């Protein structure tokens, strides 16, 4: 039997209230998955609600679905655990709220087929659409991106959209090299938003991989766990630490 053409990693922390709808949409997407067959890896980030139970119920009778039960270390650690477990020719991670519709996967696949090693969904490049986002969040996001471009990733307009596709071997190589917020990170309490995407893309560039920024449709989801002030400060610290790592040669030549 052929292996999966596309692995989809979906991390979730206390998402029981909307997980059923997410899983329904994934189930509908699977038969028409570009570069299928689809491998779905659901990662529970130590949820306190019934997220894990709902994942396991969905996986029952679906051999293309796997569930990872992880301690609560945050989204970055969950994504890393999932990406390292992928076996597909391509590997995609998506937020559990599916703020970018799965149908836009085809746009990222097209960028890979055109020569990219990494295709990232972007809310900022020409052709992108964003809906229902509070103005203050957009302003904070643009300020953060200015910091990222100035310090570590010139030329990338949106590092934080949670919809990124990799050639499978590249994904497993990149995520094995993360130095911050990996699967061995300390156990935490409550939600934690980080700038791990920045480190992912820095490593991709240091490996000489081609990164393509692809316009996608994005809708702000109610119930977001982002805490603007606290998370902005943590993410700025993350970027500073990645910059320091670059200066120290932690990411190679």
C-alpha cells in the first residue's frame, strides 16, 4: 500500500467545544485531499476537558487517523511532536479552529510543486483575505512582524499564520533541530502562545530551503487563547533569543 501523500497535524488544548465541527470538516476534506491519501495526526496538549476523548472517538475505525496524548507543554511542543510523527511526502500543520480553510491546502501544495520546500500561509501578501480580526490584534501583529523582519527574517510578511506546509523530510529535519519549546519543554499550566514559527523558518533558511509565502483566506475565530499583552512580550523575547542563537552559531552556517 502506498504511504500517505499528505500528513495533517492538528494540535489542540481544551478544544472540546468546537472539535467535533473541526473533525467533521477534516473528514469531508480527506477524500479530496490534494496529494493524498491523507494521514491525520491529532495531538492533545494535555487538555483538561474532553478533547482527548473526542479525538479517540473520531479515530476509532479510521486507520488514517492517529492520536498523540501529550503532557501540556504548549502549542509549539504539540506541533513538534506531531510533525516528527508524520510519514507523509508532505506535512502540514493547522490550528484546531481551522481559521484557514482546508481547501486552501491546494494553494500551498501548488507552491511546493513549483519548487518551494516550505509553503507558509500568509494573511499579508497580495491576494490574502482576513475577516473579523479586531483592529488592535492586526496592529500588534504588524508591529511584531516588523521586529521579526528587522532581526531575523527579512522579507517574510507573516510568520505567525498557523497554516504551514513542508516537504516531509524537510519538516522532520527542521523540527528535530528546534532549540526552544520542543517536546521536552517544561510542563506548563494554562494557554501559552509563542513565536516558535519564527525559529522554524530561521532553521529552514539556514538549511538553504526555499520558503514561499502563499496568500490564504483567514478568519479570526472566537474563543482565541491569545492574550495580547502577555503573549506579545513573550514572543518578542522569543525573537530576541533566536537572534542570540544566530549570533552564537546555534543554527549552523
